[in-house]
C-alpha cells in the first residue's frame, strides 16, 4: 500500500472510531495519542529535529488540553474532578517546559503521569448499560464533545 493510501486508510479508521466510539474508548484514544506524540517528540529531540519535536509536543498539549482536560465532568465528584483538572494542567505545563527547554526530565514526568492515568482509566473499563439503555456515542448528549477537536488534531498528526 502506498504511503498516501495507508495514511488515508488510517485517517478513515480514526474518524470511524470517533463517530462510533463510546466515551471510554474516546478517552483511551486521547491518552494513546498524547503518549504517541510524546514518544515521537523524544525521538525528534534525540535527532535534533526541533521543528518536528515542537509539532509533536504541540499536538500532545492540544490533546491533553482540548481532549482530556475538557472531558472532565465535575458534576459527579467535584473534588476528584478538580484534582484531575489540576493534574492535566500540570502535565500541560511540563510538556510546555519540555518543549521550550528541551527538557527530557519534564517529558519523562508528563509521560509517566499520562501512563498512570491511562492505566487507571483502562482498569475502570467502559460502563455497562442496563438493558434498554444506550451509552452515549460521540457527538451525542453525554459524550465528551470537547474531545473531538483533540481527536481531529490527533488524526491530522498521524496522517
């Protein structure tokens, strides 16, 4: 398959996952996308490809801010939500520092936090709907609507 065909196929697959995805799956995609961008930025930094490093970290920041942070719903547990919001803001700050200072330790710390949160999210698992009850899909009420710009950014970066 040509490079163009593979990229187009990958983008269609991502868009299909976003349209048909349940909120839990979408959040997992955001974690995976941010972690992928961090890994790419690390290799770009090692190879001294500064523009590519900046792009990868900018995308990671966008995913954290416009996806993960924006999807926090404080209605159920405001105290927990506020702690999670603070943690996402801290990750964003560390990613910015890694970008500006070429700081590998900041990159490592942000990656570790996101990996730990991803692991916790994975253990929670998707919610089980009662018979006759549908789980919110992307773009429907109750779905993390703010995640869509971040997922579009992820798709553009992967393409």
